[in-house]
C-alpha cells in the first residue's frame, strides 16, 4: 500500500475506481475548513529535518496526555516560548521550570505530574538514544518493531506512539500505522471512504497530503456531533464551497 505523497502525480479521473468529484471536493473542503496535520498547526515540519521530528516527539507526548487537544496545543506553545522545543531541552530543565511553563499553557492540576513524566521520558531518551529519536526511523524500519520500541518509553502508550507515527507517514518507512479510528468514523459520517487504502486514493485524487486528510477527519470527529447532523453531503463541514474548489 502506498500512502499519498505531499505532491502526488496527476491521475486520470475517468476510471471506474477513481473517487467521484463530490468526494474530492468534500475532502478538500474539510481540510481547508478544519486544518490538517497537528504538527503543522504547531509550526513543526517533520519533512524538513531531524530536529523537527524531535520537536514533534515533545508535542505528541503532550497530545497523548488525558487533556483536550486545545490544552495540549497551548501547553506546547507555552513550552516553546520558554525555549523548550524538544525532549532534549526538557532534559536540561528543572521541575520548577516545566511546571511554570505547563501552568501557563493551561495544564492546571496536571502540570506537576506532567512535568515529572516529561523529565522521566527525556532522561530515558537521552540514555537510550543520545542522538534523539529522529535517527530511530532509519535504524528500525519494520512497523511492529518500531511501535514496540517506542511503546517501551516511559509514558508512551500505544495511543501516543500512533499519534507520533501518524504524521511521520512517508518520512519513516516504519511509520505504517492503522488509520485512526476517529478518522474512519468521521469519513463514514461525511460519506467518504473509511479505510486506509480508500482514503489514500482519495487524497491522491484531491491533491492532498494523506496526513492532512486524516488529521482533518480526526478534527471533525473531535469537534462535531454526528448525532445532530444528517451527515454525507448535507454535513455543513462537508459542503463544497465554490470559492475553495481548486481546479487542477
């Protein structure tokens, strides 16, 4: 299976297996309306270099905490303002610095325990991977082994690992995780393919990065109540806005 790249090749749209025009239009509209990858929202470009991957590792750790997504985003930005952008930066901090930054970011009563978890994680990564997590993607290319290695890190459960790896699709060969269940549910709600291969084909046809489409669908699942919406083409978040329709 090949995941759609950032700049997919132009394909014919008249074949019987190609997604319909309505699906591609809805997919583009959902990404344009809700946004795509969470890493890009934080100003992190994992396609650029290894430091960006290490920045994403810290952000993914916060997103994996039992707090709303918006709180994780605010917390990461607060850490960044304090000069703490990677887990290597965390390692040279003291607990009080982290608590102060997390409190500013809105982690409230979780800031103390989160600070201790971040310090334990940063210490483990520093001991096991002196060059940071970024080289791990070249060393371990088998998806199961890569997930197992990352799940062995303190505080990184399966959900955090998959959050981290989802946005490394196409960057690390071992970043081949299942489609997020929330994205699958949201795709069904707006009458899009709800399997990994189907959404990948749709992303290519819509000239979208697959990671952005998956991220947008996760956002839809997090922010939208399907019980209060008819879904499909009638979902207000799936409507095709003529001004946003892009002709290729």
